[in-house]
């Protein structure tokens, strides 16, 4: 799907991958509503876009997992630009390492990393079915395919995000609704370094595992790959090519994979 002339909502757009996606969409001729829990950050990205693409973006603060905020973002987009064609469920959190995460931490991770995607799809998909088209882009993680050393909440919810995106594509792909699932490894964002900065040994191990497994990409590089994948209507987006080979190794011998991950963690 070409994005020129389309209307998009990008959650978690106040920086990182989301901010880069919003800018790249505007470069390609889309109108964008940028949302973020940090409303000032969302507005800053929108203002940066408008400086070079007048009237192409708006910033909005709010919780991407809150149904009323999702409705608000969609309503603002439609009022200003027209019905939403593209939805980027990009907001995410790292969560807490190990089994120390309490119920509230699990609820927050499930809400932001998974339920936010479900709630947005519940609103958008019926509308897109009537119109005969729409595009849902889910930001998951290589951790959703390969597991994440350290954070149980992150690894589990990213696996679930991949599963939901896959189900969405299987169920609605023949009804004009396209789905892509982004699964990067290391990207130079605040989220990447949360584990290291936590001081928790598992958190430190989580960051080290990602930063030593391959090149750390810049958000703009990832955004470029996402739009190319959307143009090709490709489901799985793997900015780090080695993830595919690792995923194949995991599937071919699961027990060997688990043993290797244990050794990797111990090292």
C-alpha cells in the first residue's frame, strides 16, 4: 500500500521508532496524528513535521492503551484530515525483569504492549471492512520471536503481540485489511537502555544481550524499512536479518535453543 495521501495515527510517536515513523510518513505525503503518553513530546514531533510539511501533523497526549484515548485520536484525525487509513500500534514499555514483577507491572505491560493493539483493532477493523481497506502495523520485537533474556513481562507480551498481529492478518487479510508486524532487535531508543539503567542484574543482561547480538540501528533506518515493507504488503518486518536465521534454528530444535539461551544468559 502506498502511504501518500493516507491518514495515519502513530502511537508512542514522541520519539524513537514512533517519531521516525511519523516523520517518514509525512515525507511520503501522509497526514499524521502523533500520540504519546508525553503530550509535549508528541507535539514536538508534530511541530517538527509541520515545519517542513505544513498542516501534515498534529500532536496528542494520552495513554495508547486507553480505549477513550484511541477513540479521541481517531476522531481528531478524521476531523482534521479524514478517516484513518493506517494505524501504527507502536507504543511499548519494557516492564520489570524476572519474577519480581507484581500484578500491576504485568497489567501495565499487557495493556500497553498487547491490549492497546487489540482495542485499536476492535474499533478500526469494522470500519475498514466497510471501506474495503486499511493497514494495521504492530510494533512487537525480536523478543516476540526469540525470547528476551531478563524481562518476563516484555518477552511474554511481545510474543502475544506477534500472535495477535498474525491472527489479525489471517482473519482479515482477504477482506482488504493489511497487517505488518515489526520485530527489530537493537534500536537506539530509550527503551533499549532501560534494563542497563535499572541496575538489576537481569536488566543489565537484557540490554547487553541485545546490544551485543547485532548492530544497533537508528530509528530512521527502521522507519525506512517499515514503509518499504508496507509498500510490498509484507507481514513480518525484520530490520536485523539474523533474526530470521535464529528463528529458524529455534523452530528446528526447541530444546537445543533453550539450552543455548541458558548458556548465553549465564555468560
